[in-house]
C-alpha cells in the first residue's frame, strides 16, 4: 500500500490520466484523494467510483488558472484532512487543435493552463507541505517539453518545457524542506478531450512508426509512474524527469 495514510490532491482528475491516478492512489491506501477539476459532473462521478470501490475521495471545483481557487482548494484539503502529502499537477490542454501554430490567444491559453496552473499549484501546495514536514509534487509535462513537433502550437512545447524547468527549480529550492518535485513526460497517449490532429487515426499511425514499442501508451501506465514518484519508494528522487513514451525520445 504505497499511498497508505497519504492525502493527495490531483488537478484535472475528472477523467483521463488524472482519474486513473486518483483511482490508483485510492487502491494503494490513500487516506484521501481530492479530485479537482472544472468538470463537476465528471469529477463527482470519479469520486463516486472510488468510493464504490472502498476508497476515500472528495471533489473540489478548480480552475487552475485562478489563484484564489488554488488557495481555496489547498486550504480546504488541509482543513478536511489535516495535511497535504502529494500534489499532482495534471490539468492541461492539447496544442494539436490549433490551425494557426502561432495564434496569440492560443499561446495565452496554453501557457495559462499548462504552465501557470502548475506554478500556482506548486505555490500553495508546497507551502502546505512545508508546514507538515514535507511531501511530493508530481508535475505532468510531456515529451513535448523535451523535443519539438512540427504539428503542435508552439505554446504547447513552450508550456511543457516550462513545466520541466519549474520542476527542477522547485526541487532545488525545497529539497531541505522535505519536499520532492519531479516531472512525468508521457508520449503518445489516448486522445485528450482537447486534442485535434493527435486524435486523427492517420496521424497516430504515422507517429507510431517512430515509437520503438510500436503502440500508444495507456493512462494507467502513466498513473503507475506517478504513483512511484508519489510514494516513499522514490524518497531520494527529486528534480528528475520520468519519461513514459515507449522509447519515442530514445531514437
């Protein structure tokens, strides 16, 4: 039970990787999993699923671009459960639905959700962890934060690259506070709700030709990587990048 007695807050947890991570944390004995999202109906359904399986969870409405909502979400978590041990900054949007790869409004939207959302989560999450003696922050980046692609809005690569270095800065600044900060970098995964070109079967088939394992990943595979970094098994790991991409960035 690698999450035994731990309290976790996961942004963007109404579906996809966030929901998979919430379910896994609960199965691994988390004292509580706080599901945070703007999709209230879907978030409540994730909580109900966890509780039906015998886990402990609650839902908080959270727009990750809103600083006041982040502050309130962390405060409510600590008030309800006494502490915050694990923060998973998972909320994000795709950059593959834009026709103009240099559209300014899309840049602002991508940077706001994917990068500023992580910054705000770290700002309030780490402060809470320091008060209780430490914790683990896992930031969801992407292989697009390591290498570039010609079919994504540049703001997606920029935002995910920012997550990579925000993570390293946080690790350097808070190691002596007992707070570990790491990033996870998924490769080709099931399409997101906000996906465009990356949901196209022809493009996915073309992309898979460059993946040594020859298949897309599953959200549960990313969830297990997040679980490892959240757990005490990773007690001496901070500031690192865990790539879950079937070998895509190895070639």
